[in-house]
């Protein structure tokens, strides 16, 4: 899925407007699907919120039955209000929040751990009724080796680090188009 710079900007603005609507009561943003038909596609998406470079919320959908536009808007609201690791984002701190969006490819099976490319592949681990996901940018942002990345997905899913060494886990990979407000100029000030 190739988004133009304008489409990325629209999605980032829609994510921010969706969060602002919680406080203002304004209706959720809408888009022109005729002008941007790519927004009608059904794709997984995650919205990551940071405040002064520190994670403040991250929620999304591996796959979605909604349009990409609606999925991004919903993920933004959920990331701001429903990430169980954080208290809800307040209206006064919204000006300090930076938004990053990850548009996911459909997941595909992993044959072996050697296939994993750091910075390219996100990981989805489904094992013993548990599921965890790490976005492709995680190992780059945290300077992880492949082994540390695999340890991290195990821990996120509730298993001990190194669990992946004991057996080949039920893991799928995905790629993502990742962009943020700092990547697309003139987004954040249009509040």
C-alpha cells in the first residue's frame, strides 16, 4: 500500500482530530473516499502516541473490517484512552503528544527465525492462547539485536525471554508503512 505525502498528512490530521473530539464533542472526521480511494481499503493499523519522546499509548488492529480511514481514527482514540499501561491522555497534554501511524501489511507465515529482518518485519506471536505484537520499528528504536527482539516478543506475550530458543514458535511477520507528524510537515500546528 503506497500512501502519498498528502494522504499520510490527512490520516495524521484525522487521528489528531479523533482524539480532540473526545474533549470537544465535535463529530469524528470524515474523508472524501472518491478523491482518496486508498482510504477505503481494509488494512490493519496502529497508532502510537509519544510525549517528549516517551511512549504514551499504542493500540491498533492487526486486521480490520473497517476502512483504513476509520481504523486509524478508532485506533487513535483507543491509544489515547484505552491503553491499559497508561492513564488516559488529558486535553491539556494533547499539545505535547506526537502521533505515529503504522499501516500494516497482511500477516504472512514465518518459516524460520532467519527470515526476520530488523526494521522491516513486525512480529506476531500466537502461542498457547496468547497473542503479542511488536511493530517493525521497535528493534530500531530500542537498538535491539534479532535475539533481543525475539526475547521481547516472548516477554510481551507473557513467556520468558529465550522461550523462542526452545522451539519454533507460531509466529507470523508483517511489514508496515510507518509515518509520524515529524515526517510530514505542517501537520501538528493545524490543531
